[in-house]
């Protein structure tokens, strides 16, 4: 359980999408995938702050695919599905015939079975075949990211828990960053002691922060290429 975030864009290839299937690796922001398990409280808090409510709510929703009416099914698969549910009004175990197996071909096992999905929308039910909510990866967004990363990493280095990023804690976070800066210049360095974060956790958090930065840099690259990047959050 946790938060899985994907970056999608116009003209994205299937291979580029397949690279986002990482087995919940937290270091794959460079391919457009972010991960924070349910126990990663600080990381989830950063994600909650950097992506707005519209992204988390999945709204505004993309227009539905006119061919499949938003269900993502091919005509043949929808016909079979409708027939099965008519014959099994009380439900049961779905036993798909071979042509409608959920997995793709042996050569491309991670791709959706083309016989099951609508070709126009690639099976996701949207008009343009791209899932997610449009996010502007511009300079302002990168500045917002920079502030959050500084606070997040600063807490990790000093070893204090980041309970919240809301305004009541902003002053504390600013003071903490000032302490960190002074410590790096040698002033008060011996006053900084390890808190609640071990060396291993620091390395883990730095890796996660790097992944977050890579995700946004990829988004900025797609923004500059006019690919209209979108963010899709899977629970």
C-alpha cells in the first residue's frame, strides 16, 4: 500500500510507459514514477504539498473516449463481458477465454492485451489516451519544489521529524535551515547531534529526494517539448 505517481505525456511510447513498471522502486523519478509507501509519512507529506488537490482528486477529469464511452474495452471484449454478466447475475469467478487473457503477448508481457482494450484510447477510457491531471512544470513549480526539498532534506540531516509543512511550522523549518547553514560553515557544528534519523535513513531520504527532483526535471523537459505532461496518482 502507498502512493504511486506516474507522469504521462503526449506521444509517450509504450516502452516509456513500461519503464515505469519498477516493482515499487523509490529511485525511478527519471522515468516518470514516484513511490511512497504508507509508512513513509514525511515523503507522503511532501507529495501532498507539491501536488494540488485537483491532482489528488483526479479532477478535472479528461473527456471520455467517444468510441468506448470511457470503459476502455474493445467492442469484442465488451460484448463478451456483457454476455458473461447476463449469464452470471449473481457473480462468480471470471474465466476469460484465451483471446481475452489479461496479460499481453509472450513477447510483450507487460503491455495490455490488444484484444481487450479500445485502440483509440489504449484502454484508459480518455479521449486523447492520456491519463492524469495536467500539471504545469514551469519555473515557478521548480522553485516550489526547491523549497520543499530543502526543508525535507534539512530535517533528515539534522535528525528531526517533519511533522507538518503547514504554516505553523514554517518558522521552525526556516530556523532549522539557518542552523544547518551555520553548521556547514563551521559555526556551531559541534552542537548538532544525531536525532531520530540514522545514517541509513539519511541515504534513503537523499535517494528519494533525488528521484523527486528527477521526476520534475522530466516533467519540465516534456513541458518544454509541448508534450503537456499529466500526473496520475494510483492508490
